[in-house]
C-alpha cells in the first residue's frame, strides 16, 4: 500500500543565539503547536511522532511533546547529526506512505551552547567521525586542534576544489553575501544584517578558504511538520496542495574514504540521493526554481550546486557570479538565508528547510517569496557520519 503523503502543516519558531532561547522542550512544544495549528489538526489525531535532536538526554522527544499532550502514542527519538530533522521527516513520511498511520508528526529541536563544536561528548569510546578524521589527516595533514572539527573537512574540500581548478576563493564569500541578503527578509533568521565580500574575507580565518562569516553559527530553535495521507486530508477537509513527491536517504560509500575531500563531505551521497528523487518524482533540476540546501559552510553550498545538478560540474563559480543562485536567476537557493544566516540548530534544521519550502509553494513566504507560480521545491540536508536526505515537494491541485 502506497499513500500520497501530504504536508498538511508546518511550524517553527525564530532561531536565536545560544543563551537567548527557551529550553529545548519549550521550543519543541511551541513548534509542534504551530504545525498542528497550521494543519488544522489536534494533537490527539497524531498517531506517531518522530522527534529529532543531537545534544540532549535520551527521550528528550517525549519531554518536549508531553508539553503538548499525553496521548500514549509512539514517540521515536532520532539522532543523525546535522541531518536529524530530515531523518525524522523521512521516517514520518514512511509511516504515512506505507499506510501504517494516517497522521504523523516530525519534530526537530536543539538547545546549543556558544562556541564551535570541537570535542566528542564521550572520551572513553571511538568517535563516530574517526574514519573522517583519519582520512582528512592522511591526505591533508593533522590540523591545529583549535580548528573546529567540521571546518577541517569542509575547508579541505573547498581547498581541493581551488587547487584543482584555480578558482579564486573569494567566490565562496559571495555565498555569505547572498545568504545575508535573503535572511534580511526572514523574521526567523539570526543574522539579518548585510555583509560585503570584503567583510566576509576580513573575518577571522578558520581553515582552508573558510573565514568565520563563511561558517554556520551554533543556534537554538525548533521546527515541525504534520504529515497526513491524501485520503485523510480529503476526509477531514485539510489543505492538501503540497505533497512529498520523492525522498531518499543515503549513507556513506567506500568512495567517502578514498582520499577525495569532496566525497568525504558527502558529495557522492548527495549525487545518489538527488538522482533517486529526480527519478521518483519525474521532476529534474531543470524544473526547479527554489531549493533549500545544506550550507553549513560556504564551500558546501558551492559544491552542492554541482552535486544536485543545479549547474554542471565545474561551473558553480559562474552559477554564482551570474546571479543564477538568487532572485532573478535560475534557482533561488536558500531563500530563508540558509544555515549560515538563518542559523543551524542541528535537530531543527531539516524541518526548518521543510517549513520554508512549504511556505514558498503555498505563496506564503512574504518578502522572500520566489516569483511564481511554483510547482516544485527541493530540499537537501546533510550530516557527517553520515547521512544525506533529499526531498522533493510538489504543488498539486487540492
């Protein structure tokens, strides 16, 4: 049995800097209430919930959802690094599509602390990123321990691209400039003040071509989505004009650790996941006008343009400099401001991307609305360790 999966409702709260947010359970409950209200569904109608978070105690999902209701439903806690939110969405979609349930909730939240993530939570056991560190160090050398771990991977990938193509690294800084322009119109974003290329490049150097303003900030926030079957939406008079037309999750391949830094940060995962989604949905990159992709660092947004087929391999620099990644160009990427400017509360990121794209397809994105009519939208969410989730949303007649 295969049901059409409708995104009946989405909700999120404004993202904030660490220390300025409510506790994770309060944030998670509020995002859930907003998604339920948007869907026109009571919490009592939800049959399964998938709650995503990275930093926190076990059953944090229950703690957040118990603030909304005590209905006895299964609550699954999901932790998949930076792809946690979209992993929760993936599981909720499977539950509805399979016919196991008619109504599922996907929730993501994160209460982070200030400063870059640079240490493992447990020192008495192997790090989940051991293979990544060993591959990086074998090829690029052991980095200064003060450099944030993730920055060494994504910085090395950017540096490899520069070394192989002769690209001017200043092109990466253009992505931050673009993301700030987009975030200026997003009331949910943390960083909304404009930056110039010169200011981005003058910010403290982090690793490879990366400077501080090219790295996503630690952030607190929450977002949620209510998924229902098309039949349920019809029976209950719910809005049903945005559906999930295709979705795929990939994890690492042998190529991830072959010494190529692009593959180390998930290039092959993104290629294969997007190919699957394009085939499932019958919608190709040439049909897209809006995309939310995982810009944890400018170098990753740059490389993901090519991995998703938004521009041919070797042409991402022209894609940027011609303005094809923004309003007035071919594909508006990260109209929300993306992780770099909107913020990156790890567990919430994938569902915040979902919310943005649903709003875009409905024509409800206000001052950041991409000119319509829009028929499809693509989401890309990546976590090292690793997992990549790509989702195609489609606007249909309700």
